[in-house]
C-alpha cells in the first residue's frame, strides 16, 4: 500500500519480494472476522454510521464467499490479503469500504489475524491428536493380553504388554495437547486497537472488539502487540515436539514392519510398492512422518532467527514469520491425521511378539528379584542371575532350560529351589509389576479406562 507519496512503481523483483498474498490468503476468513468486529465496534462508538458498518459486514461476507468459490482475483500488486480484501470490499460497497481502516493499521490487523489463525489451528491440531490417541487406546484395549519384549538400547529387556507400549504414546500425546492448550490460552488476547504502534486518537472500545472475537482481553501494550510473534513460536514449538513424538512412533513402525521384527502389518492404504522389486510393501507413511519433524524444527528455528534482535515495534521482517507458522501447523495436522488412520488399521502379529519374549533372557531380572526377595543383596543376586545367563547363552539355552542342579553348579554362592520356576513366566513377570505406571494387567486396564474417560470428556 504505497499511495500518492510515491512517483514510481515497485520494480517487479521488489514487488515479488514484498508480496505475501501467495501465502497470507490463509488469513482471509480471519481478516474478515476481525474487520467485521472492528467495523461494528466503530459504529457502536459513533465513529462509523450503523449503515456503513452493516454495508461493510455484508460486503466482507461476499468477499469470503467469492474467495471460497475460487472467484476472488488476488493481485500481487496489492501486496497482501489485507489490501486485497479492502480493495474488493470497496468495489462491492463503495465509500463505506474506504472508511473501514479508520482507527486501525495493517500492523494491528495482521497481528490479530495471526492470533485468530493460530488459536483455530491449535484447537484443530488438538482435536486431531485426540483422534490418534483414540486409535492408540483402541489398540491398547485390543492388546492388553499381548506380550512383547520391552526394549532399552533397542535390546530385549523385560516383557511388557503391547497395550502398555501403546499407552506410552497416548501419554506423550496428552502432554502435547496440554502444550497446545497452554499456548492457545496465552495467545488469546486482542491486538486490535494497537494501531501501527501507538494505538489511535479515536475513542475506540478495545474490550468490545476483543470480546466479539472471543479473545479474553485486549493486549496490554501497543508496541508489544504489533511487534510480537512469540505466540507463533510457542505454537510451532508445540508442533515440533508433537512431531518428535510421531517420529518415534514412525520409527518403531518402520522397524516393526521389517521382516527382522515382523511385529506389525500396516494397512495397505498407507504403504507403497517398489518400481523395480515386485515383492516390496514399503512403510512410506511412517518413514515420511519420521522425516517431517525435520522441517517443523526448521520452522521453529526460522521463527527464532527472524525475531531475534528486531527493534520495536513492527518491522516487515515479521511477515517472514508467517510461512513457518503455516508450514508447521499444516505439516503436524497432515501427519497426525495420517498416523491416526494408520494406527487404527495396523494389525499386530501376536504369536510372533510372544515368541520374541521367549528369546533373549528377558526374565533374568526375575531371577535376581527372586533372590533379592530371599534376602540376597541385590548386587550379589544380579551377579548370580548374570552367571546363569552367561552359562545358558553359551549352550544356546534359555534360563528355563537349566535344571536346579545346573544352576547350583553355576552360582554356588546362592541357593535356588523349585519356586524359582514359577516366576520364570513372562505373564507372571509382567503382572508382578503391579505398581502405579507399571505393565500389570490391572494397571494397564486402569490406564486405558482413565484415557477413555478423558477422551470422552473432550467437547
Ligand atoms: N503483510 C504484512 C505482514 O504480514 C502486513 C503488515 C504490513 N504492515 C506494514 N507496515 N507494511 O507483516
């Protein structure tokens, strides 16, 4: 928006660099919402006539309709969404449209639009994450009794329930939704009325326009309100962390779908073939999800680098905070939606998981615990169990293949008896871990029930 002060046009390159309409048209519905609230507030304050405000509101509704129908011609010469909307509005309603920008600047306008966009996207992403959580909880319920090896260092460690493993992701995602809610609460203040930087001389009612837009209150400082994008940084940070969680799930699915693991079969609608190897069913979706976190972390980095060192108040640099914001939320939404569908349709190879539990001495801790419960100091018990594992491994046997006599010979400083064999059972091993947060069946069922009730309580 240059006006008569200028003698010459922008060069083509300068116009291209300056324009944001390619990407900021996403803000159009929010821009219209903000402008309607502004116009009605101006009318209530006697700054515009009621007739003008209503003409503006009607005209703005038509602009959104034209845009939704793909009929609005967006002009790069008009720079951004705000000027495109205002120019079209004025074509439709005439002089009233030219009065809309009274007591407002594009600086408080764009800050308002972006907060409305960010608030809506945070809610949408949270809802989508809940869909993925529902799929995880359904799998957890279906697989409460499915045993699998739990891993540390990607080495078989102790048996757990597949339901418990699924619920671990449920918990991560619950915290992700918490972070989105926190960010949404903090951003929910209205910059409208902050003007270009120093508010306005008109007797506006900032409380009224804030209320009309569903904000909790107006922002407290005009310079801060137009110059700040930390709400975008917070939202993108929450997206990045959620994507990091999805990337871990993606990685496990890639591993589990391999022939080496063979724990899971992914639904075909989420897999690709190979252009050369006819037998291949590739886990492209979890691979891409695993990779996409990279760009979201990049979006966060871009935002931080753009805002660091900026002097107050508004600077055009801030326009560069828009694309990373859009990219991060749109990437997180797409990945989360896709993973929700994939998880709902994944099928697990229960016998294969059970077989994996039986190999690799996952019950060695049971031996150590059994001795420690009989008053052997845990370090000594650990050493004795380790000696059994070493001896069994050397002969290609599992612990349960050793006789009591053999055990006594291998670990002569401790005493074993028949009752040891009762704890060398993976089901018992899991159920004896009956503490808060543990994998015992009752604990997992309780966690699932709690999750189901929390998910049902989401409005
Ligand atoms: N498209 C601009 C942005 O996103 C809108 C604000 C323009 N303000 C200005 N003083 N040029 O930041």
